[in-house]
C-alpha cells in the first residue's frame, strides 16, 4: 500500500544493525525489535498506523532516508515504545496468541 516505505524500512534496519538506538524511556531499539512492528499489520488499521510511524522517522533530507550519521527523532522513538508497550505489559498474551497457529500436523487432506 505504501511502496515508498520499503526503502525507508531497509535503511532503518541497516542503520539499527550498525548502531542500535537508545529509547527515551530505557531499552534499545535494535533492528530485530524494529521489525516486530510488523505485527501492526495484523490489525484493521495496521498499514496506516505503521506508515504514520515510519513518516516520523523520515528525515528532511533530499532522498528522505536516514543516513548513518543522523539519529532517529525522539518522537519516532517514543511512538515505537508506545506501539510496543503491549508486548511489555502483556507478554503471555502474545506468546499464547501465536501458539494458536501451531495446531499440529499440517497436511492438505480434508476431514
């Protein structure tokens, strides 16, 4: 839906691999933690929510992509924390929610 976000995500992941970013309220934004934001895509408004979040990371440079020397905006980092707070306050829910997809043997036979 938002093809212009693809290069931004790639740039952010590469930058976070090289230098994870400290989060304002503690913790560290690593590439792996950033990619967990993809869970937003499972909700009805997830594409828009993720796009809006990514727009906060877009620097006002010519190509709109962060470079290795720029730091991520505080507002972006705060919004990342807010988007992921459910992981921190409800860890059992996320663990059990994903487990419902692991119901045993696959197989294409009906039954």
